[in-house]
């Protein structure tokens, strides 16, 4: 029978929604028993939140000062030691999980499956490759532990309402000191989080400047939406890096995605494949984004975006 | 630091619209343009800048694959790498085996830094740097958008979901690079000529004595579900009406 260990993602206080999405993925393995492991300097609140996720049997906690920051060289040996009799070890395919899970896999002497988008059987999975231009079905050898990241945009978070047992676990392993956290410069704002927002408004190179990117924020605020951007807009310095959507940015699945002044390069589109409704505003009717947009408007953004903002306010 | 190893993977050029073969065994590669993985060019550029600042003595470009990867290594030499190593292996190689190859080269060459791309744009795995760090027992700093060296340590700015994180790592270390780290230089014709004389050593995988990892088998390839072209609206009023129709406004 499958026994899945999920590594909780958190910021030291709050559990990241990616964890409940990993639970949803694990729950699609027939008869899976699901444990979550929380590694933190103070596990209390995070473990309590993890225990509420439906379908979770146990929450294992490892409270250590060294676990204050998510440094993979420190977390991975503890996770490998706790993997024990689990048949699967899952983490989210956020930058946290992408950094951590291959390290865990290598310590366990196995390969890792990146970005599970669907579970075919306990050892076989679908995942995207070539920027989402192909979907490959992969199979892990029977009897080998499955270490994987879960493509969070492919799953709805598992429900709450549970009260799983919380147990302190010990992972008595030597931890390296060769990697030290120095600081985090966060673009955090009061707007809905890009990765979980139900609506997202994104701006591209066409915005032309940091000042004019404000048009995007204003429309987003009218819709209570998260804000995204193309790589070109981030590279040009119109907005911070954590807003990039796409192959090398965030993969998101909002109900509504509004792309403004974005051409629709394949590397961008792979980040919004699972969006509900895609709206595109672009002055070039030949822009590739119109081939996939559910609603398209050929227009100059500087004219129509303020109009749209006031119509929706 | 003495040496920097840089991984240069030969992949389908990022401008190519990749097509799945009709028999589902993989993607079309016949007559398709191949290039250095874009992230790897950035890794090489950064290694060259470190050397040009006098902080390293030698930059070695490494590729693992068929002998055709010589092309990408020659480009790397033309960009400024001092020498190249091609580990020849036919067919699919699992990430753990690739990481073991990098480990064996890093030890043999006594590397102070191994610089890799954050992901290869074919398999989109994003695993090699992390696995190598685990096997080597050395630090990893992934998704780098800033690298500064200071004696035996490196300060790396990492692009993560929450923003920009800075870590300090002791050398030797593994760094995987993100797109905004730098803009790779263009290769000039005289450099291409010069590169022909630089050493490019070939080693057969079998001669490295590396045990293959337990494989993750690729069963079949399929094209993704395609999205359909939707409706075009004339103006903002039309757009708002269409959104209301879908219950989105
Ligand atoms: C390895 C790799 C990874 C990448 N990863 C990503 C990624 O994760 N995310 C990403 O976004 N990109 C990524 N890219 C870059 C991608 O290929 C494109 O270059 C990028 O998405 C283009 O951004 P853009 O659409 O804003 O700019 P452009 O392609 O320049 O498009 C601008 C659009 O704005 C329109 N426009 C101009 N003026 C106006 C106006 N006044 N009103 C309305 N419309 C106007 C134009 O018609 C045009 O369609 C990656 C590239 C590589 C090589
Ligand atoms: N066959 C290869 N040859 C050279 N470098 C490689 C190879 N495979 C992976 N790499 C390096 O490892 C990085 C990450 O690859 P991956 O983990 O496969 O996405 C790439 O950007 C390369 O720098």
C-alpha cells in the first residue's frame, strides 16, 4: 500500500497552500495513507494548520533552530532520515520544492519525478516537458521510493476540517554549516497572492515603464486580482521578479487571466495553460496570444485599460 | 579558486515549436535546430566573468551526450572557455547518472565551482545542480540572479517565489543560474577560429565507471490538450459583457 510523506512548505508561521495541493495529488493514489512533515524552528501553528487538511493521517514535526530558513542542504538529510517506510515523498513544484526534492532524491539514491500533473498509478505519472509542448508518462521502478514534485497548478487544494494527530519526530543527523541564509527581499504586497488568486491581471513589455505598469495594478485592484507579468516586463524592470508567469516563472491556474500587452510566447503560455478564462488585450491582431484566448480585444492598452478599470470599479 | 566547471547541454533551440512524434516515442528532432540550453550560456558567461576578474584560473565546459554535442562545446570554447570535456553517452540518461558524472569530473578537476543552468529546456527537470550538491556534500545555490565571490565563499542572490533571497555558501559549491543573471556575449568570428585549437577531450561514459541510477522510464509522449481560439470583442463594453456572461464580472 502507498504511504506518502509530504514536505510542508511554510514561511515560518503559515502553511503555504501548495501543501494542501500536494495532499490532493497524493490522495489520487489508490488507498494512499498520507503524512505531512513540518520542519521549522517553531512548528506549533504550522503543524496545527497541516493537521486540518482532509485526508492527512499524521503530521510529523521536527523543531530545530537550524530549520528556521528553508536551506535544502539542511532540510534534505532530515527528510531522507524520516522517509523510513514511506513509499512516496512529495513536495510542491514551487521554488521551495524544486530546490529541495532532487536533493532528497539523491540522498535516497533514486531519481526524482518533476512536476506531476496526474497520477496514473502508484508508480506512473504524467508530467510536462519542453515548456508544456509535450506530456510524457513516466514510470518509476516498482519497489523504488517515489520522490517527486507536484505541479501545484494541476490540483485544487484538499479541503480542511480534519484533525490529524501531530507527533514530534526526531531526525538525528549531522547538519552542514556550509550554507547560510543572509536575507530575503520580498516583493510582498496586500494584493492576492499570484499563485492562489482566483483572478490575475498580467502586463507585458508593452507597458513601457514602471510608472505605466501602474495601469495593471489599478485594474487588478478593481477585480481584487493578483498581478503577474511577462519575462520581458520583469527584465525591463517594470515590476519585481516574483511576478513572472511562465516556464521559468510561476505556473498558475486562476479562473480568470487577463494578459495585457503580452504577445503570447510559448514560454509565457505554459504558465497559464490551466487558467479558466484567458482574456487578451493586444494592439496586434496577429499576436499569438489570440490563438488561445477565450476573449480577445484588439486595442491600444493605454486607451482601453483605464476604461476597463472604471467599468469594473 | 582554480577551476570552474560549466555544464552545456545540447537541446532543441528555444525558438523551435516542438512537435510530438506521431508514434508517441518522443519529439521530432530530424532537421530541428539544436543549441546550447539558454540557461547554460548564462552559466558560462558568469564563469567567464569570474575568470576575467581574476577570481578563477580556468573555465572548463562539460557536455554529456552524443558526439554531436561537440558543436555546443565548440561554441562554448569560442565564447571563452579554456577547454572542454565531452562525456559520450548514447540515448536517454537519467538525472542521477548525469549528476554522478558531474561529481566524478568535479572531483577529478578539483573544481571550486560547478555552474549549471537552473533547468534544461528539454526535460524541464531542474534537478542536476541539487543532486550534485547532495552527492558531493557541498552547498547548492539554485536559481541565481547574482553571484559575488569573496575568498572562500560566494554570495548568491536567488530568484524564489517570495522574492530575492541571499545565501552565503562556502566553496566549493554548485550554482544553478536563472535568466536574469547576465546577458551572454556574442561569439565573434576570430574566436570561432581560435576555438578550433582549444582542447576538447572525449571520454566514454563506460570509462568513468559510473553506475546508472534506477531509471524513471518514459512510457509515451503525447501533445498537450490544446486550447481553442475564443471570441473577439469590439470594445470595452463588449469585453465587460462577455465577462458578465461567464460570471466573471
Ligand atoms: C529559456 C526561456 C525561458 C523563458 N521563460 C519565460 C517565462 O517564464 N515567462 C515569460 O513571460 N517569458 C519567458 N521567456 C521569454 C519569452 O520567450 C518572451 O520573450 C516574452 O514572454 C515576451 O514578453 P512580452 O509578451 O511582454 O513581450 P513581446 O513579445 O515584446 O510582446 C509585447 C506585445 O505587446 C503588444 N503591444 C505593444 N504596444 C501595445 C499597446 N500600446 N497596446 C496593446 N498591445 C501592445 C505587441 O503587439 C506585442 O504582442 C523565456 C524565454 C526563454 C528563452
Ligand atoms: N547532458 C548534459 N550535459 C551537460 N550539462 C547538463 C546535461 N544535463 C543537464 N546538464 C546541466 O544541468 C542543468 C540542469 O538540468 P536539468 O536538471 O536536467 O534540468 C542544465 O542547465 C545543464 O547545465
